[in-house]
């Protein structure tokens, strides 16, 4: 699955094969358990999305102000599970922390692209670390970082 037409997170999960659903449900749970108050779960770009709602940030996403400000996404791609965390790419200290912690906790090399962390082997997914990452930035922290990076 690359992008889903599902309208809700539950519908997204329901359309996954059972073994992929179990991993995604666990990722979703760890994110929801750790995400600071103020973020909202939604479907975003055909994936599970965690956004700063317009109620907290009326300006929305600069590329399309009708959309809430994206923060994190989770997806079951064809060959891997993807974690997109926008804040990690704007905060060098957070990036360094994550890379160091990943190396301590996971026996395989970190596979991280420009916009996503690719988790290929379900046995090596550091669920607790993903939860910790989700909890490291409040909506207010993310808004401040985002505004420092984007010119409107």
C-alpha cells in the first residue's frame, strides 16, 4: 500500500493485511500514547497523520492553508513501514539524539531518507523509541520551528 483512499485511521488499518495491520496498530498506539496534547490524528496524504489542527494554528500548511499543519505520518508501504516526522529534519539536536538512540537499540543500520524513517523488518522496529520521538515536540514547539523555517 502506498497511499490509501481511506477516510479514517480505523478504515486505513482495516484495509491492511492482518500481519501489516498488527505492526501499524502497534505503531499507532505508541504514537498516540506519547504524542503531546494538542496534536490531532487524521488521515493525511493517504496515511495515518498527526497534525496541528487549525484550532491551534489557523494559518495551516503553507503549501495548502486549507490543510492543517502536518507533523507526523505513519504508513505501511510495499516493502517497509514508514515514519515521517517533520520536526526531526528541522532540529539537529533531535536528529542526533534519534540517530544515537537508534544505533543503541536496533541491530541494523538506520535507513532514513530526506523525509522518512524506513523500517523494513518488523522484528527490529524500535516501537518505544518511535514513541519517545513522538513525545519530544509539543504542537507549540513544532509551530515555532515550522515558522522559523518557512517563509510565507
